[in-house]
C-alpha cells in the first residue's frame, strides 16, 4: 500500500447546502473540474467516497457556514483530508458577478490545489458544545436588551421615563413595580412587556449558571484562570474567549489575534492615495 506522502492527490471542492452538495472533482491531470451533485446525508457521502480506490488521496474543502463542521468530521473519519475554508479570504475576481453552485465548487477545487485558500480550525466536539453554550448566552443578553428597550420606550411614550442612573438596580425594579395605569389596555400592555423582561432575566440566569461549571473544567480551566487575571475580564468573558479561540497557538503575534477578532484597521491605498478605515 502506498504511503500517504506518495499518493497523487485528487482535490474536491464542495459547495454545501442543507439538502445537496455540489462536488467539483479535480484530478491531477485536469484543469477543469468535473461536477457532480449528491444528497447531503451520510449514506450518499459514504457511497461517493467509496467510488475512489484510495480515500486517503482525496483532499476536500468547503466554505465555513451554517452547515457547521459535521461534514468535515465525517470525511476525516473515512480517511479523507478535509479543510473548512474562511469564506471572507477566498480570492474573487473583481468583475466576477456570476455565482452558481457549479462555479463555486469548481473554483474551490482549483484554488485548493493551488494552495490559495485559508482554512479555519475545526474545533473538537466538546469545544464546539461549550462554544454554542457561550453563544446562547450572547443571544440571551441580546434578547434581554431588546425586551428592556421595548419596556423603556413604552414608559417613555407615556411620560414615565426612568431618571435613575441604571436600569439594573433594585431601585429601578421597585420603581417598575410601583407603576399603575388607569386604562386597562395600557395596564395589560405594561404587564406583558414586564413579564417578557422577567422571563428573559430568568433565562439568562439559567444559562450563566450552566456556564459557570465549565470555567473549572479542561480544556478551559487554565485559560479562564489566566484571562480572568486581567482587569475588566470576568470569568464568563474569559470562558467565551477561550471557547471561541480554542487553540491560542494559532496566533503567533498579537496582531494576528487582533485580525481574528476584527480589530485590525483596513487599508485601501494606491499611488498617492492613502485610505485607512476602522
């Protein structure tokens, strides 16, 4: 049996959707990939891979997106090398205005063979599970903020603005409970808005209680301890950072980490024109 290093690679560009996968198959002696469409389910994927004499020769890639990493894990379990590509870093021609599944999978296969694609790190199942829980908390915070804003705007429309320093104090809660309305419909509206805020608060408390336990479990325990030592970084904030980054060794410099976070300013300069943006 030939070693992996001596296998001639066959590159597969995958345009992945919920129900289908368009596959661009680029053999070593080809310049234009062949295209097939298969169903996006495990039996169909296994049948497709089984058609090749040596799965270890396959080099697959697809764009990171809503379908997640399960396809990459499935392919890896079958011996197929698979990378998940950062969509924002895929080279695109300025005048290319046509987008179809066939064109996308062909372009992925060609660029992958040329080494022009940037892969993202595929998290472990455990890392992704905690990351999803952290993102659930972020969604809960957003939902709570919207509910509080709706309640505050309702009160403002009816001449009852809160003039205290913060809406996250016991004084504000006592002020809310003291509000009374003569109109029954208005009282009902206030009750509904207030009930939503209370439900959102309870949901946020519940997800934060679940997250606290992960701050002391591997592989996040040492990361949370070090990050939380910085001023202004809470333990839950540190856990969120650790879950999103997973492997800090990916970033050789602070600038590389800033780029991952989207904090590096952009620049579009040419000739005598210099333009830098946030």
